[in-house]
C-alpha cells in the first residue's frame, strides 16, 4: 500500500510540475489496480446473477411439482364427503318438475331440448319414459370459473394451499409450457365426454307429467346447480315454444 501511495504521489507531483502536459493514464495506475477492482466487481455481479437464476429455476421447479401434485390428486379423486351431501340436497330441491302437459308432448319437448344443447342422445324409450344423453357442457367462461372454484374448495378440504395455483413462474417459458399442458383444461375436455344426464318421465294423468332429472360425473355442487339451470331453462323454453305451436295449430283447425 505504501508503494502504491508513493507511486501516485510521484505521478501527481509530475503532473503539477509539467503543468498542462497530457499524461499517459497508465501512469496514474502503474500496477493496474483499478482494472483489477473493476474485474472483481464484475465477477461478483456475474456470480450473484447466476445464483439468482439458479434460485429462480429451483423455485419454478418446486412450484411445478406442487401444482402437479394438486392436479393429479384432484384428477384421481375429484370428490369430497361434503360435496356428496350438498349434491343430494341440490338434487332433491331442483331435480324434479311437474308440467301441466300430457306425457307425449313433454317427452317430445325434452328430446328437442336435449338436441338444442348439442348433446348426444344415447337412449330414448318413449314407453318406459327414459331419455339419456351425454356430452353436456357449460360455456367456456362459466366452465373455467366453476372448475377453479371447485379446485379451490377441494384444496381447502384436503389440506392444500389453493394459492399455489395462482403463483407465477419466474420464467415466461415455463409459464407458457404449463398453460399449453394445463391439466385442468384437459380434464375439462375429458369431463364433457363422460358427463351425462338422465330424464325419467312419469305420466300422472289428467295432463300432468312429472320429470326427474339426474346427472352423472358431476362432483362440484356449484357446477351441478349450473347444469340444472342450463337444462331446465332449455326445457322450459322448448315447452313454451311447443305450446304456442300447438295453440296456433288448434286455432287454424
């Protein structure tokens, strides 16, 4: 250090004695200490950046594993005891309707209503009074919202932190990859293929017909309520249309 100080002092005196003479910058740092300090600082910054990148990559990996754990468990067992009780109450309250129409008209209206929902009719027995159909689905926006609500509720009931599903990845590439391979979206498409409904139609006589509606492979109570609203609204609309058509035909006759 004394050597460096002495060298700098000599250079400074030389500058004063020579007045405005231009000196070689190397004379101010004869042993290159400034460059070494700069290199050391740059190396520290590079090391810190590398450690931060490694930390972020590990964080993204951990988040990915946590999400996969939740979605895999949800896919394996997407039901809870609490949901089963809630579904039973919903079905009891909304699963049965009595129409002041004769059996044949109600049956025909149900068939058209199911078709208007773009469902696939699997079985239709007019005599026994059964209609089964599959591939029922909600609008994409409503389906996505309800699926997320279902996963949040399922997480809480099974001891998982639902906020894990909202946490963002540090890497934009990782975020894009997970969106493209999102298990929730794939499950939604698969669920639509398997979800089905069954109508049971009973003739009560005196132009009164009872219709019982049940769904299968629908676990989340909020989603079950949405399906009941969707189907009954379609049925009511079709019965209203058929009633007007029958009325107009009767008047013309």
